[in-house]
C-alpha cells in the first residue's frame, strides 16, 4: 500500500524537490486519519513523507530506494520558471522518459529503481505500507502494471490517498486512490441537542 504524503508548499508551488518540512497546519489533516494496518512500514526519505508517516502514528524504516525523482540542477526551482527559461528541456522531460534534468534522474531510471524495490519485497510477507512521494507511486504503478514509461505523467496521485498493489511481483493487481480512514469514527446520527 502506497500512501501519498500531505501537500506542502513545494507541491502547491509546483517546485522541484526542495524538501521543505511540512508546517503544523499542513499536518493537521493527517492527524485526523489512521494508517492502514501493515506488517512492515516504510517511508521515502523526504521530510514530508517522514512527517506524514509520524502523524499517522507510524515508525517506518526510511528507504532510500523510495526517494522522490531526483531533479538535479532543477531542485528548488518552480516549474513555471523552468517553462520560461528552459522550455525545450521541460518539454523533453514531460515527453521522453529517458530525459533527465542536468545532474538528475530520468523517469525511466526512477521506474527501474522503484521497480527493483517492489521486486525485492518478500512473497506472502503480509501487508507492506510505504509513505512516498507521488512520483514514487507513479513509478511503482508503471513497473507493477508493465505500463510504458510514458504513462508516468498520465497517473494522478492525490495527497493523503492510498494506492494498493496486491498480489506479487509479475502479477500485481491495483486499487487506486482510496482515502485514508478517519482515526476516530465520526458520529452521524441526530441527537436531542441538535433538535430545536
């Protein structure tokens, strides 16, 4: 089960991998949620992944193979700026899975890295949960479902949703975009104090 972290300033600003920590306000919605039960818990190394996992009550192992796409020289820069200053490079990045930003990683390399992690999971070992960046979720889906790497940009991953791969390496099944459950059930009935 792959859980996307809370949305922080980096995501709202479409800024490449500057790994800003989440604020208390950005973490507040996470604290109302519960992590799905799992035998093993992992987190990508980004602060937003580790903070989201902690706010869900997890104590995950930080897994370097689950790091976000390395943006290289683009790190910390907003996408809008790069569209203006390097439009050909951005167009190549969005259309060619083998293209990498200067000093960075290609989508194809990310898919291979995350695919190697998935393939290394033990068969029949029970549920595994990982709080990871949306790019890592996309890469896992491309690998698990044997999609062409160009499909990477066609997969949307919303914050604080779970994408579940069940089965095993070579035969994965997909359940995508499930909201995380609330930590405490919300009362839904009418009470006498709400009636005039």
